[in-house]
C-alpha cells in the first residue's frame, strides 16, 4: 500500500477554530487586545520580561538586530547552515554577515570556529538552535561577553524547549521565535521578539507598527467618547522609520490556543523521534541527523545523514514519502557567493542531510511506513 506522508503539517483543530470564531465575534482582526494577551502569555511561558508579537520571525530578527543601532557596515556572526533570514536580518540593517562553520555533531554554530572568526568589526552573534537542538548557550555567552558581542538567539526551530532548565530563547540579549505554519507551533505566519531588557525592545513596539507610538485599538473607543470631546484622538507622531510588521488579533487568537497545546505537541514530536531512533538503530548507511536528547525538548526536525542522499530521496519519493534538506550552506547561494570564510564542516556535512516527516499529529503507522522505507533502502545497498 502506498501512502502519502507529508514533511510537515500544522496541528490545528477545534480549539484554534473556536479562537478564530472569537476574533470574528469581536470583529477586531487587526492589531488589538489579543496580540497583547498573547505577548503576556508568551512572556510568562518562556519566563522573560517582555515579548512583542510580529508577523514573522524574519521581521522579529530584523527588528531585534535594529534595537542595538549598530554602526552601518559592522559585522554579525551567523552559522553557515541556517534559513536565509538569520543572515538577511543583519543585511536589512546595513550590516555584513560573517559565516561561522557548524559543529559536526549538532550542526549548530561551532564555538571553536566562532572564536576564530571574531574580529574587532564584529558586533553581534546570532546562534541558531538547529533543528531544535540547543546551542550550548552558557559557553557561547562566555565567548560573547569576552568580545562584547550582543547575542540575538534565532529560536525559530524550538518553541518551548529547554537548555539547563531554562527556556531556549531566553539566554541572549534578545530571542526570536517563528510561528510559521511548519514550525513547532503556528499562527499561520507569526513571530515573537523576547527579552529581559524591556528598555532595549520597547521602541520596537512602534517600529513594528510603521513607527506609530500608539495602538489603534487603545484609541478606538476615544473616537466616539463624548467625555473626550476636545481630545485629539486622531493624533499620533512618527519619530522613527518603522515597518508594517505587527502581529494581528486573528493570528494571536490562534497563537493563544496553540500555546496551550505546545508542551503536548512537543512531547508528541519527541515520541515520534524516539520511535524513529529505535527503528534506524541497526541501519548501516543511515544515521540520525542529530544527537537527539528528548527530555524537555522542542525538536522541529527529524532527519538522517547518509552518503546516498540523492538515492534515498528518490527511493522515498517513489513511496509517497516527502523529504527535505535543511539547509544548503548560505554561502553557496548566489547572494553570498563573494563570501570566502572557510566553512569546511558545513560543506562536508550538508550533502548528507535529509529531513524526514515530523509533526505533532504524525501517526505511529506513518512513522513505521517511513521506517520500512529506510530499512528497505538500507538493505538494497
Ligand atoms: C523559519 C525560520 C526563520 C524565519 O521564520 P518566519 O517566521 O518564516 O519568518 C528564521 N530563522 C530560522 C532558523 C528559521 O528556520
């Protein structure tokens, strides 16, 4: 029997639908009170002082980097294997990414290579918890402090996971999360900027809203309030260049419902990974992508490494099993072809990476079907 197994699938149902219905009933879909409610709930959940909801992690990273007002042309250290947004966030701010090699085991930023690549021009480092596997933030922070680098944690892969009993995304100066539809939890599209330094990120509330320093929904009642006849309710000032990056109430409503299920969804993804790991233990040509440590985890990617990537992807495709590759090293893209920083580990490892189906609602039977494919492939070699 041939099935179709998707690579990613958002886990949304009655609870999310009910939340959307609430937004419809209030007839307030844009930036409104639900965004504030979601921000507060998120801050409480990851245990940080303040969070700001935006329409993507790409926007979150752009604004997070802007908070420091680095001088144009300064350099930002980013891992070679990540999604484009980590590097483009630096470039949107007129800064130059410097690509750091990855750790051969975790595929996260290599702390050894980080130390080699730091120069006096470098102002920040953006670690990415690749696939959801935590970067050793205690050691990274030591290096960052020694070189006065700001730390912007790209936590797009790992909403809810912990490292040393602390939520990932709360170690750096600012942490950014993604609620894109494929990620650990979703609002359709969405992102969050989080920090313990409230003063640092407060100005971003205006820059996510075209630079306007007032929220429309807080002003709305005063438009018609007879007690405020003389108040210039329509007045606002723009002092800073801003962007249309706000989260909206529709997304925030879905986010609140997803947040209430996040731990359970992470646990279900961890259980599926456990099943995969048991199933591939004895294979010769296929090894786990990462040193999965499932306790209190929020892995977004399950994958394998094999020197027969092209053959494996074709083999699984014939059986209706979707696969992916996360990621081709960024300097291999035309946009960054001028970059000549050495990244030998990334270049050696990326041809072996295969992402396999993983999502909260994946069924044991689907995992077993993928495993059967992997075992049959291993046997043919
Ligand atoms: C998905 C992702 C982003 C961007 O997230 P969006 O919400 O889609 O903008 C940024 N960084 C990494 C590492 C990602 O995987």
